């Protein structure tokens, strides 16, 4: 998961829970309350499934330092969730030259 912070940087994190209303995640960096964020989730697909990205845009409602040194960040979804399908290309092994 990646989090793009309004007018700033991008950080990585791990989601705890996801719904249509928001996301709870763990990050190594503090994200201040009220900060606009765009959260890009990339679920692990089944082997035959197409890859997708779930994109949440919203604001941080809570950011709390945990005993582990990571931050628990809760963000509300302010815009509809967008789903993007990525093109997948199967790589084929190169053909061997008959000799």
C-alpha cells in the first residue's frame, strides 16, 4: 500500500481494515490530522485474476504513535473508491534454436 500525502511525499504502510468509508493503516511516518491523502491499495490477486488497484482519497482523522514505533492512521474516504485494472502480460519463454 502507498499513501500520497497532499502536496508532499509518498510513504508505504500496511492496512488493518478497509471499508467504503475509510481505511485504518500502520505507517512508519506521522501523518498530521486533517491532511489530505490518496491511498493506493494493491490486493494480492489469485493466480488467474487480473491485478487491480483500489484508490481512496480522503483526510486523516486520527494518527497515533504505537509502542512498536509505527503510527496507526485512520483516514475517512471523501471521494468514491476508484478501481483500476492493470494490463497483465504473460511472459513466454524464448524459443530454443533447433540445432
